[in-house]
């Protein structure tokens, strides 16, 4: 993603009061990045390749998460 990384975008959304479920998908990640994303509230963090069943389960959790309103 040019200009801003996923973790930076997540921090920006949280700091701005946006309450949207976030699912990370990365081709290049490590355990530290994954842990940081999840600790900051991400629903899931997948490193490619990943199973479609796992992604669908994460989407189900995201839809069921209490999102109140999505915006600040």
C-alpha cells in the first residue's frame, strides 16, 4: 500500500475514533507485526497463503463484532 502501511493505517483509524473491524492480509509479515496488529484490535492477521475457510471465519467474526457506528 503506497504511502502508508497497514499498521499505520490501523493506528490512524483508532486514533480518529473509527470503529471498523480490520482483517490484515500480508505477503511479508512476521510474528511481531502480527502480534502488534492483533493487540491493537485487528480481527485477524493472515500471511499468504492462507485458507479461504479461515478468511471466511474472520469475516463472520468481523460482521458479528460490536461496531457501534463505524465513524468517529
